[in-house]
């Protein structure tokens, strides 16, 4: 059987991986790696050399490895390799691809925790089980989770909004601070708040591009420079994210920002409108067709106005009716002027504390929320039915109430106008029944129901299940409705129309969960829900104080869904929220 050089090299590298996990001496491991490398780099097919009996001409191939190649070529198999494959599970070898995991660690996870694939590894990291091993802490666990995420991202090629945004913000901040730079901003899908980002497009307004390119190419964490030019450069960061930077003249800022924000479909529509007016539009200017009369725009609203359109917020630019609306309203106006903003949010309605799987206590979360300027928070620890976490039973719910009362009393003494509400993230069982007795649920300020298990039930079954949960008189919010995890798993296959109509009928708010891996409901579903008259809650599902900052992501999703504060229950003042909660 004629194996290619590449196939042979893969086999020998795999042998080296498995031997290394088994703790084989490094000299032996290295011999296989060297052989693999030299096979890959060989100018001639190894199969030809084998036929000519000249395998040992390749550097790094001695008697032992030559015999193995011979066995592979003759039989298509290698007994030694087959044995290794049965000894070391594939999933343990796969762990070596996770940044931060070497052969020793992989073996330790396998031996001591019984982990044999990446899914189990992720679950163990999330559950805090890895840190039970020597020299492993919470930080190392977080690093492994980040490594797993970057592996998945490499598979889809798209980065989650929540991962790209802070990186882009840092770069923009750095470039903005350079002398000669008048403005810098990220454009593209990131500015539109799309849930995943192909690459980050940064624009810099300056008359002196050289120092900008220089600063950009000397950013820390660059893995690779993809392109390098006088006004445009591209890099790949160590995290895998690709970033393009373009330097443009300040006087064309408006046209460039509009062009590079996209979306492409939006831009096509806008160009058609320009053409109907006898104008041609590109990233630099508006030109009267058939003349050399050129107009430049240093801001976007002026450009939209020139085309007879109202200004369109970036999150709406997806060709989903915003262009028609902008024409209807005309210049000087804004499409959806009351589109929700982060500052409209008055409280956060989903978070976990040390009562279940959170990292901070009630007071810790309250103080973090006060620092964000909120008026209230709802504590929603898990109910006991969700086996993996330290869920609440009726007695612990009573005990938690006492602590929340004490926290509220303390904050009042300190003069804060702030309320901690007691809620729960109650588990919806596979038949739609809730995980806690009715009388316990009735005592809580606001009950959120969530589905975490059996998300793959058939459409009719899971739709009926969610509807049954919403029919419960205590339930006021349906948490992360689809259950999808971005880049990881699809959500439940609901009859969404039926689900939304039931939410409307029973006056249950649907959550936009702002966790970077969820963003659930998504933009399209949330828009349909609101169109039908449903209410939303935008929450972070924070498991630590830092998680409260993810609210900005949920708000971006809501803006893409054309949502105004009126339909968002946590944009309401506390009194209105409590009145609604009590029906
Ligand atoms: P992404 O990066 O895949 O998440 O999506 P975008 O929207 O950021 O797309 P990208 O990075 O390819 O380009 C940024 C924007 O630049 C895009 O939204 C519209 C504009 N643009 C880029 N190339 C073209 C093009 O060939 N035609 C048109 N009409 N617009 C383009
Ligand atoms: Ca992009
Ligand atoms: Ca791009
Ligand atoms: Zn949940």
C-alpha cells in the first residue's frame, strides 16, 4: 500500500504523542518526531525509496523506523501502532492540541480524573474538578477553557462577539492615543454587534499613516503578520483573531466608516439609492455620475442625509427593512431613535452566587451591581434538580432569603438606593414540570425557569415542555430559551411562533442571555418575539462580579432586534417591575 509522505509523517507524530503520554523516555519520542519531520520534508516519495530499499538514506530513519515503514508499506498496518492506539484513547491525544496542555497534564487528567475526551475535559474544568489536582488552580482551569474555546473557533473560523470585542477595544484605544490620529474605531460585523466575527476591521483617521502602521505591527500578542502596507495591514493575534487596519484621511471618515461597517447587503441597497440619484458611492466619496464633481463626508449622518436617508444605527444595517425606513423618515432623522442602550438598563435579572455555582456571595454581587449604577438585581441560583451544581432546595431558599434581607438592610444603612431581589433559576424537568414546590416558588420575588437538559427532544415535545413551564403561575421569565452555545451546540428545535404566543398569553418575559457563549435569544428571534408583543429581559447570567459586564453584549443583540426599553422589563424602574412581577 503506497502511503504518502504526509500520511506516514502523521502516523509517526501520532506515535510520538502517544508514547509521550505514556511517559516514554524523551529520546525515543524525539526519534519519532524527527523521522516524521524528515519524511514530510523529503524531496522524493518514501514509497519509492522503500521499493528501492533505500529508506535509510533519509536522515533520522534508522533500522527500527525503517522496519516500521516496511511493515506499513507491505500490510497497510503497523502492529506496534495498533497496540499504542488501543492503550491511549484518541481523546487523550486530542488534549495535546489544547493550548496549555502537555503530555504530562493529559495523562494526569486521564489517570486521576478518568477524562478521555475534550467534552469531559470541558465539563470537569467548568465544574472546578481540575483544580483538585496538584499544581492546578482556578486560573489554570480558566486557561484550559479558553484553550478549548480557541480550538473550536479554529474549527468554525469565527470568533464570538464577546471574545473579539475587548481585544478590538484595546487596539482601538492604543491607536487612538497616537499623535496625529484624529479618530479610530472598529467597523465591520463587530460594530454591527453580530454574534460571531470573521475578522476585525479597524479604521484610523490620520494624515500620517506611517506611525499607525508601525504601532499596529508592534502590538503585543501578534502571532503572524498577514499583510503589511503603507495604509493597510493585517495581523493574526495569538488568540486566532484576525485584525485589519486601514488608515484613511480624516475628511473621508464618514464614507469609509459607512463602507467598512457594512453589511455588504446593506451597502448594496445604499449604493442603489445613490445611483437612482445619479450618484456613485465608494469608500472615499460620493461622485456625480458622468462628472468629476466629488463630495466627501467626515461623518456618517451627513452621508446618509446626502442620500435622502435618516441615520441608521450600525446594529440595524443588515438589510432587514432599515433602508426603506430611513428613506421614509428622510434626512436629519434617526431610524429607531429610541433603540435600547446600555444606560437604559436598570438592573440585572440573572446571576449566580456561592449559594449555587457562583464565585461571589450576595453582597459581592450587589456591590458590583451598585458600581455599575444599577437599581436592583435578581439573584437566580439554580434549583436542586440540576445535578451538577450545588442547587437550592426549599430549606436553603429560606436561608438565602435571610441573607438577602440582611444585605438589603446593610445597603440601606449605607445609604444606597438599591434592592436585591430573590429569584431562582428553576429547572424545567423533561415533562415541563418545575423542580420546586408551588408554595416555595410563590414566595420568591421573580421566578425564572430554564431548560438545561434533554435539549434534543423533538419539536413538539420540547415546545409543549417550555409552554407548560410558562403556564405555571409563578414563572415570569424563560431563561436562555434556545439553550444554544455559540460555536458549540445548536439550540432546541422549538416551534418558535407557538412559544412566543404562549409567552405573550401568559405574560412571561423571554431572556436575552448576555453570556458570550449564549446570546440567547438571538437577534432574529428576539425581533420576532417583540414584534408579536412579547417582553424581554436582558441579563448576564454572571457567575462572578466580572460577568456583570457582559450586559453590553446582550444590549447589542437587543439593538439588532430593534428593541426599545419599553419591552425590556429590566429597563423599567423597580416599582414597575415589582408590580408586574406580582401581576
Ligand atoms: P465578518 O468579518 O465576516 O464577520 O463580516 P464583515 O461584515 O465584517 O465583513 P468583512 O470583514 O469582509 O468586510 C467589512 C465590511 O466592508 C463589509 O461589511 C462591507 C465592506 N466590504 C468589504 N468588502 C466588500 C465588497 O467586496 N463589496 C462590498 N459592497 N462591501 C464590502
Ligand atoms: Ca470583518
Ligand atoms: Ca475584513
Ligand atoms: Zn441557566
